[in-house]
């Protein structure tokens, strides 16, 4: 907290310095601005340079004439450099202080997307042009009547609506109460048929859950963790699948192709950086979940959604 206060003080001081420099080094000759005419002084060695300098400046902003008789564009290069350094420093201090404030306030709620529940689906839809939504719905044929389905890190629950509509007994787990409430609202707003099974929402860490299910769904959930944690969570999810059951993993696609792999890394890295800043997500290239599967699990199929998204269908041996 002391460090956070110090950063805030530095940020305020940087802003004061910036205002002082802006007001002292970049004062405009108001008479020249009001007149709106071009001032030009010939110099034997810089006439052409002056013409170019004046030509690119708008009327009334030609700058100040220094005592040597040369027309100098306004402001000077040194002043611009100083301003650039101050602006960059000020921006970095803002980012660091905001990041520290968020980390301090959300230390006990890491990877909690609750504050962004109202725009989460919209952002995903716009960024992926609908590919994220289609990937989440790719494995819906595994949702059957009376089957027990678990959604780990359910988020807003777009895919859980389909499972409830199919008559599955759905359990939705998330650490965000806001996300769970939005999930419940979406399910209730669909006004499904009377054969709809009840939705069970649980606000808890998925690692503390111990029940078995016919289908376990982890859509865009495992990518929020660092590699070691993500692998541990995947192994735990596999223990929640009953023998003969299915694990569905919808996420950013990974590839070993030397051309496609860097593009996938950039595509997946942009939202990762964004949510690192907003919710403390890990920043990494797309994970290869198929390589982490324990011995009792096997990859049944890959359901690609374009080059950047895929749904992995993983079965558990009977």
C-alpha cells in the first residue's frame, strides 16, 4: 500500500511537471495567431529549409523568429523530446498505478471477470467475429436428456443454455457471482419448455469440486491460468469425468506449423494481454491441451472453428 501511494504521488508530480513544461516552453505568440499571416525571414543558407518549414505549418502557427534571423519551426526539437519523455513517463506511471490498484483490490479474486460480465460476450463476439461463440456450441450434441453436465468457469453461460434446453442436469461453477447471476438470467430468459431441468449454480474454486459428470465443459477457461496451474486444473477436470464420459475443451487453437503458429500466438496474445491487465490472467501462447491428457483420457476429435479456435472432444476410458 505504501508503494501504491508513492506511485500515485509520482504520477501527480509528473503531471505537474508536464503542465509546467507545456505552459512555459510551448507558449504561442497570440498576436501571430490572431493575424493569421505567414512570417518569413530570408537567410542566405536556409531559405529553402524555411519555406518547407513554414509550408507545413498552419496559418498563425509558423513559430517564433529567433534573433539570428532564421525562422525556426515551433516548438524546438529539444522541447519536443522533453515532452515525449514526459508523456511516456506519465503514461507508464498511470498504467502501473492502475495495475497495482487493481491487483490490491482483487488479490483474493484473481481471474474474476465479474466486473466485465455485461460486455464479456460482446467483446468476444466482435474480436473473433463469432468464432468463440461457435466454438462453445461445437460440442452441444453431447448434451442429452438427464445427462449430468458440468460447466467449469461457466462465465455468462451461453453454452449452458443449450444444455438446459436439451434436458441435461446442468451444474455451473464460477468464482464470480456476477457471472453466475448473468448465466442464470440467460437461462431463465429463454423461456424454455416445461421439461427444462433446473440449473444449479455454485460459486467456488473448481479445484475443490469432487462430483462426477457425464460431460465436463471447459470453454475458454484453462487459458486464464499459467501453464503449471492450467495443467493441474485440466488433470482435476479429468477426474470429474465418469468412465465413458466426455470432456469438451473449447479454446484458442495451437499449432506446430512454422507459419501458422506465430500468427495464432499473436491472435491469442491480444486478448491475453487485455485480460492480464483487467483480471490478472496469465500471458502465454495457446496451450496444447491434448499433450497434457492423463493416461485414462484420449483425444476423440478436434472440431476446428477456422484457424484460431477449436473444440477438443476428449473421452475417458471405461
